[in-house]
C-alpha cells in the first residue's frame, strides 16, 4: 500500500471512531448487555430455539409438538425483539448498517458494476 492509501485509511478510522452513529451503537450495545429484562428474554428465546430444534430433529417438522415449539419460539423471539433495549439497539444498528452500505458502494460499487457487465476492471 502506498503512504497516501495508508494515510487515507488512518483518517477513515479516526472519522469512524468519532461518528455519532457508531458511538450510539456502542452505547446501545453496552446498555443491551446490562439489561436484565433483555437478558431474560434472550435466554427464553434461546431455550425455545433449542427445544424446537430438538423436537424437529427427533420428530420432524410436521409433528404437532414441533409445530407448538415453533410457535413458542416465534412468540419468544417477538417478545425479545419488542423489548425497549432491543428496539433501541436495532435502531442504532440500522443507522450504522446504512453508513457501511454507503461506504461499500463508494469504495466498491464501480468494481461490482464492472464485474456484472463482464468488463475487466483496472
């Protein structure tokens, strides 16, 4: 890499580390990790998932008990997703994800377009 490229990457790292969206995501991730209610809901969802997968492997997807477990998993996941801490985290995550998609398009969009068109990229 050239010195100019390395300098540009250093500047990008500095800019990203001070970006309010990334700072907010880190804050929400930390808060989510401390939230007992969110932890309890995540544990409930994980247990429902394990039960569903066990029943699915043992009895198949069409089994009545498996279908009940699948509904219970869906309910547990929805409860977890609707928790205030999870909602705040997902909102912050969506903003950072949009930023990363924008960066990806700026950095690699032209290359991907060239590849899709069958052109060689210099």
